[in-house]
């Protein structure tokens, strides 16, 4: 019979700490707003709820909100995941930005 250990296992917590999004520069705001408006338009046209889109794109609803409201510098991979969830692609999506 094994002797019982007095040690209890504690869950290992991540070393990462929350880092708030970087402040958006005024000269970048128009581009980020255009991306957010275009994404939201595609979502509505597709008839997809925010929850459904976010689940399919594997992002949080909060992340989508920040992108939609142009309050964050987004990651290109995130945008491409959202576009894939909307059955769209980056090349077609970014044509509106000339």
C-alpha cells in the first residue's frame, strides 16, 4: 500500500497578464472603422448572429466588438478567420480599400 502524500496539487496558472489594447492613432481610425463596418455588413447580409460568427471564427464576442467598433489593432489572421466564417476571402474583402 502506498503512503499518502500531504502535498495537494494546485492548478498551474498562466504567467500571462492582461494587456489592454494599444490606443488607436487618429490617422489609423478611418481604415479600422471601414474594416469594422464592412465586416458587420457582411455578417448582417449573411444573416448570422454575432455569437454564431464568433463561434465559427473561434474568437470571443468581445474581440469582435473591439474590431467592429475600431477600438483595436486587429491581427490579420483573426480577420481572415472571420472572413472564412462569413464565406468570404481577404482579397475580395480588401478591394474596398483603394
